[in-house]
């Protein structure tokens, strides 16, 4: 992906199963969570005078902590699928 929204485009592409090429890297649920975290990061980076809301920061941190293991498992599963594909060829 290129352009000013490449982060979002990359997440979208990672959640797509491409038949006869590869499975999705992450689920739609994980894509949505990562996109939410991406948007939060964008707000923080773009709003220099922005007063951080401690409650919102804690929500984002807890969201990340809640989904971190799921993300790792999905990526590992994708890698395992790639390994299986290589063995079959």
C-alpha cells in the first residue's frame, strides 16, 4: 500500500483471504481492533496540544493487552499455513 492511508490499507489487506494465494493474516475482529488503535495513535501524533484523557489511554492500553495474544496467535497460524503450503509444493 502507498499514500497517506497506507496503514489502514495494509490492515485491510491483511484481513483478506486471497483464494489459491494465501489465507488472511488476521481476522476481521483483529483488524477492527488494530484500526481502532491506529486511529488513537494518529490522534495523539497529530494533536500536539491535545490534553490526554487518562481514561481513554487506559482503555486503549487494556484493549491492546486484551488482544495482544490473539494477534500473535493469528500471525503464528498464518506462518504455519505458509509452512504447510511450502511443504505441499
